[in-house]
C-alpha cells in the first residue's frame, strides 16, 4: 500500500480508489491523523492551487471533494481522543454564503471524538440560526468556518448579533478556515482562532476550562 496513491486519487477525483487505499491504510494501522494531514489535505491544497492557476475547474474541485469525503467518512469513527467523558456543547457551521464543509466537518468529527456534543448546522448558516442554536442548545462554544474571503466578514455579523442577544461573553466564539488568522479573529471579537482540527479541540477545552 502506497499512501501517495491516496493523494493521487483525491487529486484526480477518484472516489473508489481513495476509499480502497484508505481502507488498506486503516487495516495496516496507519494513524488517521497522518492520513488526513499528510495526504488528504495536501491533495485538496494542490487541487486548490491548480484551480487558482486556471489548470482545473469547478467540476474537478467537486470530484476531489467527493473523493476526500468518501475517504474521510472511513476515518471519522477512528478520530477518537483519549476520553469518552462529556466535555461540553458546541454549535458549528459554515457561515452564510459559503458552501465549503469538508474542513468544518473534520473539525466537528474531532470534537465528537474528544467528548464534545456537537450540533452541526451545516453550510450557508445565517446569523439568526447561529444565535438561535446557541440559545436553544445552551452551547458552550459557537464555531464558525469560512473558506472564502468574501464570506469571512460575515463572522463579525454573528458576533455582533450575539452581543445584541446578550449572549456574547456567555458563549465562547471560535473561528477557523483557510483565509482566517489570529488578527482577524481578534478584530471581530472572537475568543479564539485555530488553524486546524487538532488545535481546535485543544483550544476549545482551554476556553471552557476543561484542559
Ligand atoms: Co472552493 N475555493 N470555491 N470549492 N475550494 C477555495 C476555498 C479556494 C481557496 C480555491 C482557490 O482558488 N485556490 C477559493 C477561495 C479564494 C478566496 O476566497 N480567496 C475557492 C473558490 C473561489 C470557490 C468558488 C467561488 C469557485 C467558483 O464557483 N467559481 C466556489 C464558492 C462556492 C461557495 O461556497 N459559495 C467554490 C466551490 C467549491 C466546491 C463546492 C467545488 C468545493 C467544496 C466542496 C465542499 O466543501 N463540500 C470547493 C473546494 C473543494 C475548494 C478547495 C480546493 C478545498 C477546500 C477543502 O476542502 N480543503 C479550496 C482550496 C484550498 O482550501 N486550498 C477552495 C480541505 C479542508 C480539510 O481544509 O477547509 O481549510 P479546510 O479546513 C481546515 C482548516 O482551515 C481548519 O481545519 C480544517 C482541517 O485542518 N478549519 C477550522 C476549517 N474550518 C474551521 C473551523 C474552526 C477551526 C478550524 O472552528 C473553530
């Protein structure tokens, strides 16, 4: 089994091949995090670069996303942390106008595997939905994901609406996604930014005093 085959399968949008290689890797005991970080995410970065360079088009992104999701589904049950104990409640979603959900779902799976109860609101989530869910589920943390520079600013709308609803400070706010960084998170009043799913779990535990 050669894991670069998985990289190639995702890059070329070959779902069946991606699933087959992932199954082999699992049976050979390769750690899920290694498969995800070193091969799957790298392939998505490369297809993104090729798209930006005009060498591939939206259908190619869709095919790669489909292959990535199929392979990731096999790994999700294995993303188990060191504890099964309940840690806290998280509401997560991709912000309004944005349909990218692979990273957000990976973060959600890591949270679930590490003892968080997760309410996943999906993609294209309005501020009203975030605020309502925070209240309805009595969430400890709201996690927002954005992959587009045109949608990232919507995170501030959600933070402002949390303020209006009297929830700001009561529910913590975490943000992430490729165009987001620490300075942006700070500027909109979010409590934390993390660059990846592992760091998100560590940060979430810290924010609610469970670290
Ligand atoms: Co689009 N897309 N896309 N896309 N897409 C990007 C984001 C882009 C960078 C590609 C490029 O040009 N290089 C570019 C954005 C440019 C910009 O804004 N500056 C782009 C564009 C332009 C577009 C469209 C506008 C294209 C078009 O239609 N002309 C369009 C927009 C649609 C919309 O949302 N309204 C579009 C559409 C799509 C598809 C639907 C085809 C597909 C998404 C399928 C899906 O998600 N179901 C797609 C894809 C696949 C990509 C790339 C290639 C891959 C994204 C991905 O899944 N990465 C992407 C290029 C890239 O990112 N390099 C690109 C893998 C994933 C595991 O990483 O999501 O970054 P990521 O998540 C990471 C971290 O960011 C972090 O943890 C994750 C795991 O470590 N993280 C969090 C994410 N969310 C977090 C939340 C947290 C914490 C951490 O909470 C606290």
